[in-house]
């Protein structure tokens, strides 16, 4: 009799490829999931699809020629990467930009940070199945792209900074547009909060999901908003102030639990803090030259090395440059924040539901080409 | 400041006074450099872990005479960054620190595939960014076009 009936189903593990084309993976990322029913037992992110060899390229071009590469790693906050690279080379070569250039750079970098966070906001909520917020934030983000396009000539991969200044001066129209944008963005916060922050479906999807606590963050080197959501007020702009960030009054928002909801709140609050920095920078912006005239295009730093860390939209980023005294860097290494942020998913995704995995992935805000380099 | 001072005191006890170089002006972006022999690497990392540091960056440098691994350690306080430098021959092996810092699991995979440094004791030494069948070490100076290939003292001498 027994052979006529199907054998009782054994408990079976199931492998699922999340990506590499899944729209919520932000770049080309594949996560190999081992599932037991709907629960994830193991998650192994497989990366490298976008590896272009930026670090190798750095070894056979001059410092200035590497500038466009810098903005193509994290293409959502390219100007901040540009800014950081510029500061690293200036520190190595002993170049001091004029005051006006420093303020221009800070304003542009913070605008870029807001545009990056706005894009995260839209895509994160789209991952969760909400389409409307995406339209709101892209509408706002478009303003920033227009402002930056006007001064730098590009919408996404800016190569605006130069050693000893910026490529072009800003005019009164830029300042007016920026002030108008900040006013507009502030008038939009109530809409954002009514639409999303107070939305009960959203809260249920993200509260107590994907907890990254202090200890986990430290073991995996998680930085940026993801670390601050766990309650550690660690921001390079405050801890090791570079450029003129020590002249501004702003706060480092933190969360308490480190769940996806905390990460969401921290990022929204960070946009408001960036607005405060921009306003103060515009008020204090001095006149004078926007670029040091005497810097040669082929910068030739003395022998030695520099490790320069700064805060990009996704966390602590650093350039490690080694110079042998020639116009070509001997080694260019980039410490990217998304690397640690993604790596910790191998631990965070364990024993969660597949649906939550999408929410967690969105809340961590990774940019894969930055990891692949 | 407590974490950094505590860690440096214990490392000095372990390695002797000559191993640590200070950079009080923070000119190269690190406050102290530790020249660490391979054998003591895991012990040094354990000290850093107990003092609340995290492994910020791990990368290599290729010189004609040697490979060098640089571990940048940082704590959540101002100017705590410390570089741990380990020299290793081109065909050499370095003990893995994955037992101390989980972030080394990926960072060591990256250093291995790009520089050809074997990490003894790493549980899962697969390629991370390169194709699975890559049989070259791209960040070595004998690969591709590079401007210069120097001895270590030509850069740091």
C-alpha cells in the first residue's frame, strides 16, 4: 500500500538568488539566500559585477586625472567623493585653498548629501511598495541637480573640485536658488511626514526589523547613518572636522535601537541638519578668489602618505594615498562605507523573512559600484 | 581618549618600545603607527578589540622587496586612528584576524585576490570582487601598466 502514497515531505532547504537584476538591489548585487520556508538561514552577498579597477587606474594616471574616477565610485554622492579626494591630495601636497572655495565646496557637498538621501528615501519606500513618495522626493531632488548642473556642468558625476579651489565660481543666482530650494524643502517636510512617517503600514514594516546594534556595527565596521541609528554619535564632520565644518552649528542625529525605523529617522533628520549647514555657509561665505592660481595641474606631492577620512552620504569614507614623489600616485586605496554596511547583512539577515530582507536592504542604503570599485 | 591610550600602552608592553611611532600633528591622518611582526598580529588585534576599536580599512602595498599590509584601526573618539603595518614576502603567509574582527572576512578576501597574500586560518578564502577563475593579482606592480615599481625604502626611507 505504502508505495501508492507520496513519501512525507522532508524538510527541505531552498536556495534563492535575490538579484542580480532585482530592482531593489541598487546596482548589480546578488544575494544568495538559503531558505527554510520563508525564513532566511544564510545570506551570502555576491559582489564584483561592477568592478572597474579604480585603484589600479589610480596607479597610472596623475592625481588630477583621477578626479573623474572619484565621482564614479559612489555616483549618488559623487561631489563628496570628489571633495574628499581633493582634500586628501591637498593635505599630501600642502596646498591651501582660499576661504571662498572652502565654503563653496561645503555648500555643494551638503547639497549632494541631501540629493543622495532624497534618492534613498524614494527607492527605500518603493522597495516597500509605496510609489508616491518616490515622485515627491524626485521632484525635490531635481532642484538640486539643476543647481549643481549650473555650477559644475553635470548632473551626477561632478568633477567640480580642483586642487586649491573649485573649477568655477558661484554667482548670486546660485545662492538665490540654493536658499529658495532650502525654503521649499522645509515646506515639504510636513508632506513627507504625513505621507510616510505617520503611515501605520510603513511603521509595521520597519519597526524592530533588521536591528544593527553597537556591537554588531563595530565588528563589521559599519559607519554612517547606520551606525548613528544604533546610538553612536560618530560623524567625521564632528569628530575630525575637515574643511570648515567646525565653524557651523549642527547636530549629529542618533537613534536608539538601530532598527530600520531608526535608520529612516536619522537620515531624514540629517537632511535638515545639512540644510542648516548650507544656510550658515551661505551667510558666512566670503568674497575673494575661488581658486589658488599657483597650483600646477600636474601636482607633485613629496614622498610620504596620507590617510584622509571624511563623511560621505553613506558613512565614513577615506582615501589612502601613497606618494613616491612623482606626479603619479604609488597607491590609491579607497575605504568605502558600503563595504562594511553590506557585509553586516550576512549576520542581520539571518532568521528574518524574505519580505523583511527587502526592507532591511533598502534601509541600509548601499551603492554597489562603490563596493566594487 | 581612553581607548587609544589604553591600547597603545598594552601594545608597547607586548612589542617593546621601538614598535610604535607617534604622529602628534596627525599629518598623515593617523595618530600612531605600529610596526608589527606577523607572529604578534593576532595578539595586537585582540588588544584593539578589547579596547573598543574597529577595523576600518585593510589594504596592501606592493614593493620590489616586500609586500606590506596596512590595517587602519579606529575607535569612536577623535584622532584615535592607528595604523598597524605588517611586512610579508611575496609568497608569504599572514595569520588571519577573522577570529577577532568579522569585517576581516571580506577585507582579507579582497587583499588576497588583489595582492596574493595568503591568510592562514581564513575560513572562506574565495574571490570577492574578481571573477571566480581569475589567476592574477591585479594590484601587484607586475600586472598591467604602472608608472613605477620601487623598493620600500625609496618611498618610506
